[in-house]
C-alpha cells in the first residue's frame, strides 16, 4: 500500500460515490454521459483530486476518488 504524504500526515483516503438522476431516468446516455465524464476530470484536476475509477452508466455514475484528508466527503461532492 502506497501512502500519500502531506505536511503533517500520511494517508490513503479513497471514497466511492454513486450519483443517480431523479427517478433513475436514463438521462446519462450519449453526449450527456461524455460531458459528465469530462466535467468530473476537469473538477478533479482543478481541486487536486485523483480519479481512481469512474463509470458513467445511463442511469447512474460510479466514482472512486482519492483526496487529501482536509477535504470532507461533502466538499468532494
């Protein structure tokens, strides 16, 4: 296991998020799904998160992400 280091700690924090559209509608097909994927990577780069894995399905998104310990899971969303 490789630990990441910050100024005062070593950590290995990973989060698994699942997002669903209202009523689990098939809203993430085609270009919309590609757009969501692009936005996830842009936001991760901007805020220095590491996207471990992402899967955009027609009715939900799975995101496995690593972040620094000073960022709460609510702030990641």
